[in-house]
């Protein structure tokens, strides 16, 4: 029986040694697969990072261009507003002068409807004065 136990123990030791060898091979394969997978993920993450940097630069360039366009349009609008407001002020001033002089100089010659029109112009002028347009 002791011989059997010795043979069985020897076979068990060989089986354990064989199993350890298989485990080592399996662990090496798992390690290599893990390294490859992590490398692929690292390359993928680096690609995404590069793509996001490119996209951010592109957006910054577009934003700068939009700011330049907006500044140009703002300048053009300011020039137009200035020109129109100057012309409008001139026209309003002329209208004020004429509406004041009309009844003074030609009040005796104006028909009743002419006096009504002059009064409407005077009221509108007072309204504009209240808004600060004149």
C-alpha cells in the first residue's frame, strides 16, 4: 500500500506541476490580452483627445470669425444710425421751424383746415419733445 501511496503522491505532484505550468501559460495569455486591450484603449483615448482638441480649435476659430463679423456689422450699423439720426434731426428741425412759422406768417391766409393741420403738427412736436427726440 505504501508503494501505491508513493506512486499516487508522485502522480499528484506531476499533475500539480502540470497544472501550474498550464496556469502560468494561461496567465501569460491573459496578461498579453490585457496589455493589448489596454494599448488599444490608450490609442483610442489619445485619438479622442486629439479630435476634441482639433474641434475646440475649430470652434475657437469660428467664434473669432463671428466676433470679427459682428464687430464689422456693428460698426456699419453705428455709421448708418448716425447718418440716419443726423438726417432725421435735420428733417425734424425743419419741420419744427416750418410748423412754427406757418401760423405766424400765414395764419391770416390759412383756411380752417390749414390751422387744424398746423395744430396737429404742434401737438406731435410736443410729443416728440417729451420723448427727447428733438
